[in-house]
């Protein structure tokens, strides 16, 4: 409204709208050991920090995911950090993502890392050798599913230092893998498998 202050002038107040937007946050995730060994307990720690000009510490919860699947329940932030442990990660590369949903003062943010899980390779064994009828033979081996193994060959067992690596294989889901070789260059050949 207008305020009257005598006949010489009028004072007018104009209202204004103030919009307060949440500040931006940044989320990082760290691993307690990367790479890790299959079955070992790995702790993932999320840190949520304010981006300038904000200076207060974000509050609320974060959700962890492994390969897009929920990992546990929501974890509350304590002084901007939250941790979760996992021991059942699959062998190979796992994408671990942490998502911060935000709070009344901060917008959400997320980040991820690739956790590499190495398989503990058990001692392999040879299951058998088969002649394929076309001048080749196939040797079948057994070991730990998902583990890497070498196939080695030698023509004379008397030359124990003469083992040469002829193939690197990854054991299948059943723990087996095969190696096929032509016999044309080898009248006699011995095979074994070893861990790299």
C-alpha cells in the first residue's frame, strides 16, 4: 500500500519473492582393498561433501548398489560419510555405485567405482586326453570356476625344465576348460596345467 507522508510525496513498498535453492553436493566412494580376493570382506565408504558456496555438511542417507542391485539398506551419513561391507562379490569386475538422495539443504549426487575381485585358483587337475580323429587331441582340465590357468606342454619328461606355456584359459562355470592341439609336429607330448 501507499503511506502518506504529507502532501509532498508518497512512499510505496513493493513485495519481492525470494527463492532458496538447495546447494549442490559431491559424492565419492572408496574401497578398503581393490583388487580384493573372492570371499574377502571389502568395506565401501561414501563421502558426501558440499560444493561451494555451501559449507555445511550434508545429512541424510546413501544407498549402495553392486552391478545395479541394492547392496543392503539405506545407510545414514555420519559427518558426511557412510560405510557398508560386502563379502559375496562376484569374481571379475563389479560396479559399486553410491547414491545420495539429498536432504532439505542439498541436491542429491552419486558416483561409482569398479571393484575387481580375484579368484583364488585351486590346484588344477587333468581329467583326460581325447584324440579327435582329425590329427588333433583335446585335453580337459578341472579347477576353480572363473580362475585363470596356464596349459603347459613338454615332449620329453626327462627335460623337466622344458615345460612351455601353450595356452592361458579361464575355467568355466563348472570349473572345466579344454586345450586342443595338432599332433602333426609332436610324436609325443605331455600336458599339465598350472596357476599363472
